[in-house]
C-alpha cells in the first residue's frame, strides 16, 4: 500500500490523530484567516439565487450533512431538507433551478449518493458535491465541487473525512449566508475564528486519550448503548452510535434526547450505559433533564461536555469527559473526536477487526 500506519496499531487510529492536520488543510482551502472570512473560490454557483438547500449522503457523510442543516438554517436563513440518498433518490421531491442539492461523499463513488445527485440534476437543481476524491465520479458529474483535504482514508469507519466534511459544510453555510446578505461580518469572523481554533483543541483531546481508554472499559461489557443529544449534538449522537456498532458490534442507538420519553426510555436499566453529548449551549439544560431521567432509572452516564457543563451535571452515576471550551457553533468538530476514540477503544478491548469490520465495505458502489 502507498499509505502506511506509521506507529499506529490501526489506520483508524492514525486517521483520528491526523484530524488536526487535515482539518487545517481543509480550512486553509476554504477560509481567509487574515480577513476572518470564508473564501470558497472554487464555486461557480450564484449562492444568492438559492431558495432551498437539499442535503443528502449515506452513512457517516449523511450525519455530517444532517449537522450542517443547523448551520445552513441558522446562518443562511434558508429552508434546508435532508434525507439519506437511498431514500431521496426514489422520492418525488419537487426541485427547480433555485434549489441547491448538496451531496456529501468521502469516496465520491457511493451508488446511492450518485443516484440521488443524478435525480436532483435531472429535476433541474444545481448540484454541489463535497468529496475527498478529486477524480471521483461525483466530482466529475456535479455542477460544483468542494474538495475536502483529508488525504486517503483506509479505515472502513470514516473519521477524518467526517470532520473535514463538517468544515466544508460550515464554510458553505457561511458563504450562502453572506451571499444572501443575512450573515453579519462579526458573526462570520467569530465562526471562522472558532473553526481555526479547532485543530489545537483537538490536539488537547488527543493528549488525553488515556482517559477515554478507561471510559471505554465501562462501555465494552455492555450489550446495548444509547447515545443522546439535542440540536447539533443529535447527529453526533447518531454518529457515535454508528461508529460503535460498525466496529465493536455492540448494538447502539443515537436518539434525539427529547424523544427518549416516547420509547427508548423503556429500555433503560443498569445494564444500558447512556452516552450524553452536551456542550454547554442553549439546549444544555434540556439535555441535562433528559440525563436525569435516565439516571433515575439506574443508567450509568458518560457525559461529553465542557468544564462548566461537567460541574453543573456532577451527580452520582455520571462520569464526564471534559471537553475544551469552544463556540457552540463549532462544537460538533470537537465532539466528534472523543466519540470516535470511544468506539475505537471499545472495539480494541473487544478484539474486533477495527479497520475491516465484518460485512462492511469502505465504498459501496452497488445499490
Ligand atoms: C460505507 C462506509 C462508511 C461511509 C459510507 C458512505 O458504508 O463504510 O464509512 O460513511 O459508505 O461513503 P462515502 O464514500 O459516500 O462517504
């Protein structure tokens, strides 16, 4: 192979650790740090003419896209829809030339994502591919392309490409917001600043990996794990559950914390750990009360939050991993990392084939 594992036991581990570097490369391509502004000079589309955004992808890329819905709605004030590509491609979604179809794919070769993109194109939408492979089918066929600079990803479970997709999507949201005249300069430069702090904050998390190894020991014996979060932490909860099931074969679900009471709370007992993703944003108090509901039913909680959050949530039964402080808008980029590392260390402790999990392929080019 052209790419080696270096001094890492697995590609996945190496790729998790590459994130500060490759996020830096991707940011470098998409922001003008000195000016504190987004600079997507690769795009041809007139973003001011867009009236609706349709996001679609598969797997981990779909969860990056789902996170981005919050950015696009919040920063660009534009209606944004999302669906997995295997569904979108067979739905009769009305689209026109004022529609921007955004398709996210590490490989640029996923059959369902290509199918959904072709369908959007034939309906007249303007298509934008966010991909890691410049020579891919998707990059060739899309009207516009944003390239993530993650470098080759070998581990089947996506890690560094996910966070680089988040960078591209955050920048796209700002670019649309600016083109539409709804994103103020101060807000843009604050988010750009937060994004540029992400690599060093991730280094801080990577330096405390041993703590996550210990926390993984409490998850590894479980047969079922529930991840909960609200807002942008909801897709992250789903990504945490996806990573865990993919590589450790533990059944896991990612749920919107507010939906717990409509079903999954029936599952909670002392044998089902609950992983709570809750940066101290506007939704934190709500997630905290959901955490209390599971604690009251005997669950052990692993909480990802920042220092203030950890202090507020300090109760018996809660173990916190304290995250660096960051602008809540950029939090998904940081919170992705301990979620990846927990899945990795649980899988390692269980002895599964981390880089090549059973039944999964890196790139699914058939339907
Ligand atoms: C496969 C991989 C996942 C990936 C998904 C989408 O299922 O195992 O890690 O998220 O395909 O791949 P893409 O290349 O389109 O991002």
